[in-house]
C-alpha cells in the first residue's frame, strides 16, 4: 500500500503534496509552511509546486506577501486523484469496515491532521451514533495492520456531538460518511 504512489510517481515530495492537497479540497498552504512540515528546503518544495501548477493540478493565489497553493478542483483528474489519495491513505478501507460492522452509525468524520491532508500515521476518527465498541476495537486493529497506520476513535452519541460541536468547529474535520437519512 505504501508503494502505490511511489510506483507511479518518483518524487516523494510530489507525493506528499498530492496527498496534502487532494485529500481535503479546502487545504491551502504556502511554501515555507510546506517546507517546514516536510523538513525540506524551500527550493525543493518550490520546484514541485511549480511542476504541479504548470500541469494545472494546483492553483495559487496571492494574499499579502504569501502565495497560497490549493488543489484545482476544476481539473479533469481532480476526482480521480482525490480517490487515489484516499486509497493510499487507507481511508476507504476504514470507512468500508466501519459502515458495514459497527451498528447504528450516523456520521463519520476525519479530524485533525488527516483532515488537513497531513499523513502523520495516526488517523483520528469522530464517530457519531450507537457504536459496538467491541467490533470497533477489533476492526481498528485489523485495519491498522492492513493500512500501516494507527486509528484513534472518539465515539459520541448524537446529543454528545451536538454539545461538543462549538469546540469542534475550531478543529479541522472532514465528513467522510453520513447515513442516507441523517
């Protein structure tokens, strides 16, 4: 799984940028922020940003002295790249398992680092509903081995979620699944 993109794309920096921008379409970052996060020189990151911009996969906008980069959601390959990034990060496996085995799940959110497109190795999930904790722990262990990432879950009832919502609005989160009638 880790080598899926590496077999297609030789630049590790480009892979990190694709994951960063195509996992969450709202992600916006600037050059120095990315260089610091990836622990690379600004020149190395700039070169890859320019390459992705020249193919129109990324777009940029200037805000004061900063140039912010983001995924070009109008690019013909946007949806396919977004799907591939989800597979590389293992999110599709997590969601498939959760939805099919955990009981009365209403919503599933990805929160914090992964919601920002940062592949830190720890996937933080917020699950809303009446969840079978035994199956969640079992599923998490099995999925972690497959995707080679740690899964941390916070399970809340609908009422608990509503109470916590004001604090959650300040944290990065992406709705990754919702029951059809919720």
